[in-house]
């Protein structure tokens, strides 16, 4: 075997890997497009910049931020955005530089006239958050709901955020705590980050989780 044969084999394996990734991406986009047609939604398969209009923490994290497979439609007076979103975080350890790309499916709900306090909620990370609490890290807790307070870190306006995150919403989020990573609210919009890429056929479950968050957070709404 010549010296070039191993190199050719390695390049062939890399090429096959890239081809598989590309084909899986096309299959995913086709599935999302089919769902958009079923919903009568506007569909942007790649290069959507709609996320830049929202002041959420997720959209200020990392670099190489991209949104694709973006569906947008109206449901009960609410504009629903469902999309794949990704960003890259670079880290440096000594002389080495490493990069990790995070990919997730997100759902944004927006409605004109909605006025929500800036709020951020994520699942509790026991050791990290215990250490943070010793250094005065902010976390809104509910004395009457220790289960919720133990499960999540909640940050926001100390007066308005607890009013928005009422008993029904806390119960809903507890029931689905493994199905999402973060919830953010600000002004006229709410975002649920599902923490990973979700299958297109799961879209109904994702919306069913997100819409009650809007109804319960919007104290003026009588739809729930």
C-alpha cells in the first residue's frame, strides 16, 4: 500500500461524514417545510435574522449565531416563531483553543401590547447555584412553593416577576421541567428554549408547552 492510501481513506471517511450531515440537514428542513405548509406558516429555511429583534440573553451568548428552519404564524392573536437556533462558544486553555456549538429548538411568542418584566428562568444546577448563593447571587424564591424554588433559578424584577410567575404557571413549568432549558420574558415576548434540537414531528407538543406560559403570564388574558 502506498503512503497516500491512508490519506485517501481518511479523506473519504471525512467526505462521507460531511455528506451524511448535509443530507440529514436537508431532510430536517424538508420536514419543517411540510409542517409550515400544514400550518399555513411563513417559512425561512436558512438565514433568518428575526432573533436579533429580541433582547433575550440567549441571543447575546457566544458567536456565529444562526437561525434556520424558521416558522412564523398567528395563533389566537399571538405571533408564534418556532425555529432551530445555534451559537458557538470559544474557550482557551493554555495554548489550546476549543470551540463548542450549541444547537436547540426555540419557540418565541409575541403579542402587541403585552408588557412583561424582564425575566430569566433556568433549571437549578445544585452545586453551582449553592456556591452562587453564598456569594449573593440573585434568585427569586417562593416560600409557599419550595418545590419550584428548588427546581429553578428565577431572575428578574423582584416585584413584578413573582406576580407574573404565579401558582398555575409554576405548576405548569414543574410538570414540564425536563422538556425545556430556559424561559425568558421581556416586554411583548416570551421565549422557551427547549435545550436541544427537537424533531419536527414534535411541533405540536412544543407549542402546547409554550402557549400556556403566555396565557398564565399575561394576567390580562382571559383565553386560559
